[in-house]
């Protein structure tokens, strides 16, 4: 019994020391860019809208329909602006198994081709979003009668940031002479 109590006391003391260690860590926000902060703002706006929708629907039994539409639009903006962060950090899903079995020169050429295709593809999608805004940008939302082009412009901003970040990754990979596809073990998450 005494042994169990002393073991429990040691566990509690160890837990208390872990909190002391946590207090000595400083937050490093240097890795975040302005588009990350916009994504965070849109995320919290969506959280507030979803909570408001939930509260009015289930607590007050009288939901505000406009909160659902705005939360959906926030989710759209969140996805496309947040995708720029994934590209900047080179964190999108990639299949690198093939690169292990190819000669270095072939894998370097293939990785460069992948970078260029990604850049051109994202630039083309940005152009398509621009054309889409020209076609239907004047339509109005269903519940608020606000113009839908608000969400379209945020989507265009997200795609534009993806193009910029993809260009930075392509440039970084060209300077380093390898990409995360070729040497995932050497990838340290450094910024472009």
C-alpha cells in the first residue's frame, strides 16, 4: 500500500514538473505569414457563426438562416486561403516512392516538372476563378442579399496566394537542387 502511494506521489510530482517546464517555453510566431492570420480570422468568424446557428436553433428554437450561409462561405474561404499555407510549407500529399528507385538525374527532372506543372495548374485555376467572377460576380446571396462576389474575391485571393507560394517552392527547390519528393529525409520545413 505504501509503495502504491509513493508511486502515485512520484507521478503527481513528475506531472507538476512538466507544467513548470511548459511555462518556460516561448511562443514562436515567426513562421506565420499574413495569409495565415487571415485564415485564422476566417476560421474564428466561422466558429462564431456556427455557434450562433447552434444556439439559436437548439436553445432559442428559432434559427437564424443567414448564419448557415455565411458559415458555408467562411468554410470556402478557409479552404482556399489555408491551401496557400499548405503549399508554402510544402505539406500537400505527395507520393515519393517512385523517386527512391529512379536515377538522381531522372528524379531531379521529374521533380522539377512536377513543380512547374503545379505552378501552371494553379495559375490556370486562378485565371478561371477570375473569369468566373466576371460571369456571376453580381449574383446575390440567398438570405442576406449581399453580393456573392465577396466569397469569390476571397477565393481568388486564396488561389493567387497559392500561385505565389508555389512559385516560391519551385524557386527554392531549384536553388537547393532537390525537393521534398526526392529527399523527404532532408526536408526540414524551411520556408521559401
